[in-house]
């Protein structure tokens, strides 16, 4: 065998091998309509917030465990998430999208008179619950929830409460707290900020007397003593968080900030099954367990019809609260 | 008239210059060959766009690369098939492994389902 034949044979072998491998690869790629290939998680909030963290933690766990070929997070901030919701609903039958949603969006839809609602999406799964805390500055005269409620009753207008966007969990909590304390919710001086970071700033600069936001937003400041946590919005005490609930202190207020995923309205049954399977796999990963622990999120996994029913109930409940509070 | 060597210009092979050959007509021949080459390239690209959804990336682009190398004047069709197949295969694998994107599989979809 001369040199030329040898080179030719080697080339033919390499080319055939590459071709066969590529053909097997093409055969397995199973068409373009699977969310496994590439998925986009839409976080309807600015980077740094709760929904963004939720999406990015999910992205990380999906990527490490190969749940999808490519995972990217897109932020669509604004109007309590309803801008992102509108965009996703407008995507129609896109099979490679999941929208992060949660309790905050329900209030946002009602308060913003949003043209689209979660009824226009396909619920996939609820993954985690987060709780909000009522905090006061470290040097505040309010030592307990009781002190604060007394101050609120005396001078609702002068006892400003800082929190997240209008219609969000924080806003509803402030209204519920007022109603429970026997004050007209509309007299509450609620100052809305885009996120927990701004709430901390307004507390430390004494702009507001108290603040409401997710526990994680305040955790560092609570640990360092700059803020004092008076109550947490959980129904039952949360393991790992050393803050008494509102209910434990005799105020019947509880509300969880749940988070989950919904898909665009036009997806096929196959895509739906695949998305549910992917989120179920995500929840079972070690990384996700670690995420829950690190953020003090409570696993509240729920899929399919159960989740759809849950959204409907929560939606009605939120609407009742918003109307009841006259917001 | 001096003997002119047979020479190759693209897909047209001019073996022997015609009797009516003048310096000027050579221009016309070269222009014609160029136009023909451009025509073949444009035609095969259009055909590629049409058959890509059916055949899939791997087969359609192998065919495209092969036809274009011929249009550009290659005289080794068997070798060209090898190069075309190798290129198409490497691009397919690079997209899949490097970018996590799958190119359209076309008729190859599910052919090797017993391996996948």
C-alpha cells in the first residue's frame, strides 16, 4: 500500500466516521419542537429580585443536570410582572418558554387592570414559597408587633410602611395588617419601592417607620442588627427563620409569596408533558434542594390541575382582599 | 497559430479553441463561464433552501458543498463528496456539542432511534 492510498483511506475513514456520528446526532435531535433542546426562562422582573433569583437558580440546576440543552434567563421588568406576562401570552404557541410567576403577579394583574391574566397561560408548576417579614430599623421604638400596631392605630398617616410594588404581597399585607388592627386600610401610608433593596435604604434613612419585603431581602440587615424583624407572614412558623408569625402574635394575617412557572397558551399536549417532566426533574435535583435551603424557601411543589386550581383560588382570594381593602 | 494547451475554467472545460477564435471572443467565453458558475451557485443555494426542511441539514448541505465545489471547477468528485460530508458533519456536531442547538434532522430524524 503506497502512501497516497494510505492517506486517501484514512481521509475516507475519518469522513465516514464523522458523517455517521453526525447522522446519529441528527437522528436523536428529535425535531425542533422539544423544550429540551433550548428553553428560555422569562423573569418578569429586574435582575436582583426574587423572581430573577428564582429563574437563575432554576437555570443553574437545569444546566448542571442537563435537563435542557440550553437554558437562558430573560428579564422583562415592569408593572408587577404583568408586562412580562403580556409578552409571554402574546408568544402564542412558543414551546421553548417558561414564565416565572407568583403571588405578586396576581395582585399586580388586578391593580394594573391588566388586559391579560394567568387564565391566559398554561400553569406548569408551583415550586417554592417565600415569606415576607415586617421589619423596623434597629433603633426603632417599636420592640414588638404590638407596639407597632398601637402606633399604627394612633397615627396611621405618620407611620409610613415601605414595601414592594402596588398590589404585591407587601402592599396586601400592609392592608390586611391595617384591617386586622381596626384601621381603614386606605389611611395606611404605604410607600411602594421597586425592590427590597430600596426598602432597606428607606428604613435606614428613616423615611419609613417599618418595611415589608421578602425575608431574604432583609436577612443580612436583620443578622447585623440594623433591622429588627417583628413578624413573618407564614401560616406556621418556618424552620430556620427565627421570627414569630403574625398569627402567633394574635394578628390573623398570613400570606405566602409562592413562585412557579407557567407556559404560553398555545402549547401542545406533548410540550406540556415535557415541561411538567422537566420542572419535576428540576425539583428533584440536589442543586434545587440546596437553593431552597440557602434562600429559606419552602418546597410547595404542585403541578398540573392541582396548580391550576390553586392559581384560581389564590386569584379569587387576592381579588377579594384587594376589593376589601379598597385599593 | 501556436498550439494552445487545453485548460480548465470552471465547470466548462475548453479543450480546443474554435476556428473563429480571436482575442476578443475569449472575453465572451470567460464571461459566460463566470455567469454559468454564478448561476449554478445561486441555483444550488435556492435548491438547498427548498430541500433543507425535507432532507435535513446533514444531507442537504453535503449536497450543496459538493455541487458548489464542482461549480468552482473541482475535477475530483469523489474526493469532494468526502470533504463535503466531513464539513457538514463537523458543523452538525459543533452546533450540537458546542452550542446545544440541533440543526434540522430532516429525514434522518429517528433513523437511529435504537442508538439514541
